[in-house]
C-alpha cells in the first residue's frame, strides 16, 4: 500500500477532525517531512487538504479525477476486484491492457482505468466513444472457476452490479437489456464487453470491460446516437462524481463476483429478471448471418437467453445483437 493511499485513508477515517503530522508520521512510520511532501503532491492534483500548524491535516474536498491511490483508499479491502488499480491518461483500449497483464500472469482482480481511449470498442467490433474525463472506461482481469459455457453468468452478474451501483449513486432506475446494455429511460448509458481466453473445458482468464457515459453532454454524442444513447449527467441535469461512481461499481462487482464463485447465480438471475427489459418481449436476434425471431421467455441456468421462436422451438441464445420489437 502506497504512502498516498495510507494518508488519504487516515484523513478519510478522521472525517472532519484534523490529523496531526506527528500522528501520521508515527502511524505510517515515515518522517513528517515525507508526509508534508506527499500532501503537497496531492494538493497539486486537486485535493483540498487543509494544513494547520497546531491542528494538522484535514481533507476538505477531492477533485473529479481518477487517481489510483485515491480509489484504493476509498474502496478499502475487497475480496478480489480492485485489490490492484491502475489509471492511464490515455490508452488504445483498457481491454488490451488487461489482456497483456493476463498473459503476463498477473493475479485476478486488477482494474485498469483510462481517462480516454483511442480505440475503445463495444460488442461485435463496434467503436465505443471514450472522450477524456467524461466517463468511466475500465477493464478487470478475472480468472473464474467456470466452464466456458458458463461465462455468460459473469455478464449477468456484471450487469446487475452495474445497475445497482448507478441507482445507488444517482437515484435513477436503470434497466438491463440482455446481454450487456444498461438503459435509462430507454437509452443506453453503459455497456459491458467480455472477452475470454479458454480451452475446451476451462477458462484461462476473462477480460471484463465496462464503459459508462457519466458526464457527457447531449452534443457530445454523434447525431446518429442521440436517440439511442444518453449520459447520467444528461438525465439528471447535473454532473456525477466519477470517483464516487467508480468505487460504488467496483464494490458491487466484487460482491457479485463472490456470489458467482459461491454458486449463488440463481439469486442474481432473479435480480436481473426483475430489472430486465428483455423477458416477455418479442425479440429479433442477429448472430452473424443467422436471425432468430421469437419471444424471450427466461434466462437459462448459465445466463443464456431462452427464446421461444415463431415456430414454437425453445432456442438457447448465448450471444448476438438483440432488438426489442414494439
């Protein structure tokens, strides 16, 4: 744990009470000069830290920046997700960074954020717009003890966690469109992209990518997307703290990943169905050159979509581009 993490954790734990330099020095086993130097560095990043010669240090406010040490100090101890956080000012795609870390043997749970992506992508190779400091663009490395055919459980769990975190931070009531879209008032506000490396009967690792349109203005979206995409700021008419939302999402993801690992997927599937827009609807699903038309009846035991086709057959859908019919 870095010195910045320890300082921010101590200041947050003290709440409105100042913490003396001597107390921090003794607790963290570094000199008071070292404490002062790190506080000055945090101030340069936008952290408003009051310093009084007689009372000590007090954290007054934090900037809307993604700073790894700050996120770790806010998050506290987690089982898996977020025990290692890295932030890039810019990268091609956070999924690409996580994939390299996975191949290098890094433990699961590492999270990579980017303030912007030059080649962000969504499902089916679509481009994901990732403007600087307007959203949350991040990926997580997981090494689940699941069979490849069970990996859709992670998409379902991630969607429920993401929906729950957005609601807790905004008061909005997001809905989930199978398999990976989070909607607010019918418009997409967040998406999930899962990529995996697997053998025939074993997952080697999963790269879980998430994009959330947080503080984009309506004019930031291309004209062709304005009818189908939105942001949290656009719906609330006020900006949302990206660090607060990031921490809330990571906590919920860590909790739901633990539930998946403990065999509690049925409860997550029930929560997904409660907030989903897909079950009970007529759908058209395009999978490459193939198209399936029918009614979405339920989720299967592995998170797949069970669709009763127009010919009466029950099809198990594990992926594809879903359109809800009116």
